[in-house]
């Protein structure tokens, strides 16, 4: 548990800088490996969340302190990575200190999120006891939302309250109680898996590429051009022309070049496939 002193705690102050960093790296590796025993629960969460988003629901994170900030980070990255609407993944973070114990705020934030039966909620709490998170997930269950509990405390109240409990035994921190370390690493890895797994299932990537990328700067425009070129085999000139007509939309450009159609027809086909490029190309059936 994160509150327990590390086995090498008494010798920590006598370690060289190199020895300390080696210890920290070793412990982070252990934190990542601690995720392996709960992969089946993570897979269950991915499948259940994808089902709800496919039906028109949204994904909400509730967390406080470090856990809340990790949730905010993951939610913020989803639109840019997968080309999804900004409100499809939302993070609600209580902050630090007394806010973590604010039951009323948890209820209020969950109520304000407009949760319903098609939505999925992930409560993120290293201790599994954060009152803000427990209040929010209780409200979510009342509204019929799927509740996933992500903690680093097996047997916690959050796990007991969840439909899918992901409880990672990350072990003691190098600095006792500092959950931004191993617990944070384990939670970040798990959130990466969940959001990426969900949006791969929903067709927001194609052959391991970010085809939903929003081309807002030169780096991302170059990335889009490279993806279109790799996935169509077309010349730089044809790729550039297609992306220009597609207004930077890589999926539309790929459909244009692969199917020999204009951008309007490509957009229509992509919309009918719910944005799934593989479906639009006829490579797989509709989910």
C-alpha cells in the first residue's frame, strides 16, 4: 500500500543520486508490472465503455489530487489523438486538500454532468477511499451509468461500489504516501489502455495510425500526409491535393484516393460508417 514505508526507507537518505534514481526506476517497473494481473478487468472496462459510447453515451472521469490530474490529462488528450468531439470524454477533478473529502461537491459534479444509462464513469482514486470520488460514483450508479473503479488499494470502498473494479497492488512508494509516484504510474498506464482501447474499438484509428488527427499545426499536417501516403501508396502530389480538398481530414483523403471518389462522397461514406475508416472501406462490418 502507498502509505506503508518502503523496505529501504531507513537507508534512503544515504543513497547516492544514482542509487536513488535506480531504485525509483525499479519501482516504476514494478508498478507497471502490477497492472498485468488486472488486464482482464481492464479489458472488461474497455468493452463495456465502448458499448455505451457506441450507443451515444459519454465517458466521464471523477478524481481528486494526483488521480484527478491524471484523469484530466487523459481526457484532454483524446480529442487531439482520436479526432473525437471535445465533450465525449470529460474529466471532473476536485483538486487537493479538503476538496478530496467534499462529498457534496462529488454529488454536485456528478449531477451537473447529466449522467444517464448510456454513460460510463471511471472513478479514479489511489486509496479507493476519496470521498469526492465515492460520492460521484454513487450518484452515477443512481443514474444507471456504468461505474468503473480504478484504485491502487485492493478491497477498497471504490472497488466495492464499482461495476468493474480495477484494483492494482502497486506496493509501497519510494516516498511513503506520495501517490504521484508508483500509484500514479500504474493509474496513467491503465488510463492509457482504457481510452486507447475504447477508441480503437470504435474505429478512431486505422492500422495503428492516428487517422483522426486534427491537423492544427505543421507537425500534424506532416503526420497526416505521411499516413495518407503510407495507406494509399499515392504520390506526394496526389496526397497533397486530396488533403487540401478534404480540408486536412486524413480519413476523407484516404477514402478519396482508395475509392476514387470526391470529398463529398467520401464524407458521406465516412458518416454512414460512424467515422470508422475500416468500415467505410468495406474491410469490416458495422459494429
